[in-house]
């Protein structure tokens, strides 16, 4: 029989056991933080109807969608968790209570170019708050607070949340007389990657003047506190409705975020942040780890006022955030911001001597009922091999059960870290491990 080389598709990821334990710890921590804030869990199908998933049409992301056909049914794999949310809210509108608060942690799929730290299958961890016709700005502020809470829970408290507002951007560029707003924002969003001179060249290609370029440079390089920047914005160009409303909303959101408990030092009004997706209509934000800015944004999102416009006539505004967990995990390892602990998911391994497997099984059952993860080594092997296995799975305690232990109603308990071994009564084993 011929053999096939064991391998996986490029851009997909598998982790070794210890890595998976650490990854799951990050994922579980994020989920618990979401749950504590009262977000409902949601899980949508990996496969959606192609016509539903690609209703918006166009865009670079949608060129990367994996498409499938089964019989007469055209399908596509979800490329993010926001489009499925839009479909879900439109489909189940009459069954939901608004504001609808949901979290969704799941894999998404994009056929993009394979490169280090970027995957074609990866986990996203999203929260969104969706309103019915209206959604108060306290929700935008709460999402900023959730970013702070999540990264604090992950032990990554040294962060900066870069905040901007699409109405501020649109109002400013309208005041300058620049018409192609989508293209201007696309160029501006690349400022940190390509620098001002390259940005200026691309703006010049759009027909910008020297005076416009100077005002744009002054705009994106305003200094001072958030309040001082907001005040200075009012003097750069003539006020219009978009700019005035954007400034007012930004002030309120930043003020409410502090009321939630986000220290002002974490919030940085950054007028370069545009977020390339065209459905954002209000506040937008990106999060960086201080001292590791080269990683890029580790959490991003914003306000969108027309979530389900392709599926419903209802106006369903929302605000949300997303963490690309697979990429974040890779980056944190690369920067040595998290490290693997030689610790497995099991607290106790039971090694039965020959003829005592049933007693060992009974002990494992009792330990599990006491809340201790334990299992029995069920293979016949020499003691050396059994202890080598225990080392391999990084179990902290080994329980040896043989004729002498059963006769005395005890077990031999070995601490694998110290090598200390003691006889412990069976009814005290759980306490000794805890």
C-alpha cells in the first residue's frame, strides 16, 4: 500500500499540545471576559449561501473567499464574523431583543497570500452591540472598555487604544474640497507603513494642492492631550455638519469610556486611523502593544450604522471589535510576551501495578468527582517507561497504586517537580494535590 506524505495545506495551522493549551487559555480568557459583560454567545455556520455572503459585492477580501458548489447550491466559507452577524440579525430580527449583544469566537477563512503569522484559517474573537434604529454612544464607549478589560485579563495591560471618528475625517476632507473621500482615507490609512512623503505623493496623484497637503499634515500630526487636539481641530478648517457632529461624538465617547474605567492615558486620539472598510460610519479604533508597535494592531473595530442593509430594510446600527487570535498568538510568541509552561491539562496520572487496574480506575473516578483532572496509564510497561510518559505530558503528580498501597488504603504520591514521594491515605489524596 502506497503512503501519502503527512502534511497540511499552506496557511493553515496546527499546534503542539503545550502550544494548544496556551492558545486555549488565551481564548478562554477572552470568552470569560465577554461573558462577564453580558454578551450572548453566537455560532453561525462556516458555510453560507454564496449570494448571502457576497451580497455586498466587490472588495479585496471577497476576492479571497473560498467558494464551493454542491449540486445546484453555491456556497462560500465565511471570511469574517460580521457578515454572518448581519445576516443573523436580519433573519432573526423578530426573535431578538435590542440592543442585541453578542460575542462570537470562531474560525474564518481567507485565501490570501501565505506569509509568516498570517493564515488562511484563523480564529477571530468578536463582540458587537446592535441597535434597532438607534444605538447610544455609551455602547461605543463600552467597546473601548472591553478592549482594556480583555488585554488586562491577558496580562497585556501596557496598550494604547488609537481612536478616531469617520465623521471627523469626512468633515475635514470635505472642508478642504477633496471629493474622493474613499481613496483619500485609503491612502491615509497607510501613513504608518509608508510615511508622509509617500502619502503626499499619492495624494498629489489625486490632484491635491500644496495648501491641502500642508493642512492634512498638520491635521494628522496634532499634538497635546485628547481635549487639546479636539479643540485645535476647530481652528484648522471651517466647520461643517459632519466635522461638528464627529467632534461632539468623540468627546462624549472618550468621556464615557473614562466613566467605564478606562484611564485617559490608554486612549490616544489618532487622526491617522481611518480603518479601510467602507461600512464604518462613526468611531474607529486600533490597539497596539506599547514597545511592540511593529506588530501592528492587535484589536480593531468601530461603529457602523447600516449593518444589515443588504438583508433588511431596517436600520440596524452597531459597534464592535475584533481580535485576530491566531495572528495575535503567533506575534506574542515571536515577541516573547507569552511563553509556554511545561504544564499539561492533567493534574494527576495514576500508575497501577499489574493486577490493580480496577482500583486505579476507581481512584480516577473519585478524583474527577472531587474536581481533579486525572486518568489512568492503562498500558503494561516498566516503571521507567511510565515515568518517562509522565514527564512527557508534564503532569505535576503521579499516583502509584500497587499491592502494598491497596492493602494500606493509601497511594504513593510523587511530586514530579521536587521528586518528593509520600504515602498518602486515599481519602486525603485530593487535598494533597490541591
